[in-house]
C-alpha cells in the first residue's frame, strides 16, 4: 500500500471518530442508529482507501482487505461485528444495543493498534 492510500485511510477513519464518540451519549435511538451508519460509512471509505479503490462494501470489502493482508484476523473480526451493527441500524425500529454502540469503538481501537 502506498503512502497516499494510507493517509487517505487515516483521514477517513478520523472522520468516523466524532460519530463514534457520540455513541457514548444518552440520545434517542434514531440518532444513535444514524451515528452507527455514519461511522460505518467513514470506516468503509477508509477500507476502500487501504485496498486501493474498489466498489466492494460490507463483508466482501473486509474479506478483500484481510486477504491482501491489510488487516489482522482480530481487526477483520472487529470490523465484521461493526458491520453487523450497521446492518441492524438500517431497520427503522431498531434500537442499538450497548454492544452495537461498542462495536465501532472496538473496531477503531483494533485498527489503531495495527
């Protein structure tokens, strides 16, 4: 991976951090779901930058980054849990659980450690 892709990925991950931080606050479930979706979108952008520009999304994108190997097994698993939380958040009646609200933070911690 080149430096431009790495910087682009880090910038996209930084854009996810405010939405992830808002997940700690007591807010209406619709706002929490919107923050989950916003943060996943930014993390997906970061993953696309790591992979080198692709139209993949969700699980296929995580799998591609893992196969390259741009992600560790632990990072890929944390991202898969985060993606599942995002998928549930798209249901208008879904109220994000504490584990759904923790998934983005755990994924970012894993990505930061790598």
